[in-house]
């Protein structure tokens, strides 16, 4: 049995919120992803933690007892990490980096190389996320820093630094009626069925669903997906379109999938996320490294993608 810190944090958040809907909003994760983690935790522990009710959840007797121990465990875990950070030499330690899909693209290897030259003894671990968390684990304590794209949801807990912007393209099946176009306008795109994600409502979801361009009309959702690969495969099989950064065409080419340039939609801001006011030297050095390399003319600076098809 392996119980993760993420599951324990989800458990305490749900107990505090009293509903999956509210807890998912507070955690900035999709409700199905939160439900899955809680159900898996209950299976691993062998006890029912919550009574599910039409208007929310309440702790069972077992859940109340385990919540006290869980809070103590999380406090001890956080204290352990803090002690380890104080004890480790300046050139040692671990930095956990979250990202989605291609992350910052070609910029990522350059950032990692430069950071490793600065801190050769530090282990950098990469953690890939699906669509469930626009903060790439930073607000949940599962990562120290993350690469995000699009306007992330409002949170006083994090700082978002824009590294570069990238045009949006339309992903669609090669036999889609619009696939042979060199360029599309957003007014044409919003009429199409949309393949989107399972992220909870917020600025991030509104941006990728092009809500501001729909004149108050709800998007026609063709399907919702939790991972990037599932989403692209659904688009490839037809029935709708998807919106994504142009670099997706370079990193995820596949037969039967076409990416068409889009006009009229603001570019996606690619940036780096960390906890607001962090004093962690490794995090601050990593952010500074990313910002320096993202400057125009710097080695590894991002480039604008070209139209691509599979």
C-alpha cells in the first residue's frame, strides 16, 4: 500500500470544504480527478472516509479519527522538508519541476542545463501533469516550481512570471472541412464542436475555450479529457476541433492531425509558477535562470512555430 502526500492533502481539503465541488475549486483540480484520488485513498486504507450526500460530504467516524492523524502527518512532513532545506549544502538538494505537455518547448533543456551548471549537486525531477491543475502542483505542495500556459486562475498563493507568448492554432482531423485552410479566424472556430479539458471553471478554462469570443453562448463541447494525449487522439478521430499553442504542432505531430494558424485570439502566455514570497534559493535561481534565457536573443529563447500537419 502506497499512500501519497497528494492524497493526504486532497483528503484534508475535502474535509475542510465539505463538498467535491468546492474542494476541487480550492485545489484547482478537476472534480473527477479529486474524486478518483479520494476513492483510491479509501481503498488503500480500507475504510470509508466520507459519507456522500446530495449536498456534499461529511466525515465518517473513521474519517474524523484519521483526519487528526493526517494533519499531524502533513505537519511533520512539511517540517521534515523545511529542516532538510536548512541542513543541505547550498549546492545540494532536490528541485521538483511541474509541466504540461511540451511545457516551455525548446526553452526547457536550456533552462535545465544552465541551472545545473549553477547547482551541479542539485537533483532536478520533472513531473508531468494532465489538464487537472493549471498550477502544475505548486499550490498542492507536490512541486516547487512549474511551467504553465494561458492565464492561470487567480491565487494569492502563487506568482506567475511570463516568459514568452505564443500564437494559438486550431487542431483538427485531416479530413475536417476546414483542414485545408491556411488560416482561420476565431469567429469561424467558435461555431465548431470543441474538444476541451476537465479543468474546473476559471480564467484558464475560459481562455482555452475561447469564452470571450462566443458572445455569451456556451461552447458546444464534443468531449472533455484529462490528459493531453487523450485529447489529441479524440481530435484526430474527428467530430470537432481543439485550441492549443502553436508548438504543439512540433511536439505532437501524428498522422491524421492538422494544425491551422488562427487569427483574432490573444496569444498564450507561457510562464513559470512558484509560491508567492518564496525564500527558497533553488526556486529563485531557477526562476531567474528561466527569465534570463527567455529574453529575446538569449540562447534557447523561444521561437514562433510554423503550420504543421501529420
